[in-house]
C-alpha cells in the first residue's frame, strides 16, 4: 500500500518534538476543539504546549500567552 502525500504530511507534523495548540480553554462547552486536540495528542505521548492569553496553567501544564512566548 502506497503512502499518500497527506499521510506523509500528517506523519511529519506528528514527528515534531513539540506541538503548540492555540485555543485551549477552561470553558469546554464553548471551545471544545482546542482542548480535544491538546488532550488527544498529549495522551498519545506528544510534548504539548498550551497557548491561551487568559490562563497561566492548563490541565496542570504551563500555558503560554502567545506563540512567541
């Protein structure tokens, strides 16, 4: 079975040392996507960085106010 270019791109993305997720939130009902992505990738063993200007911590991890930080 041949690997598609999309699969290659996904694998390259997931091979990154760290992945930042912008949009994590304490309010899970209004912002579920960022939280879901963060949790799924973290549970799979990725080194995750949470980004939100409104929090200092998310799920016990440091939360960065922006990507530059």
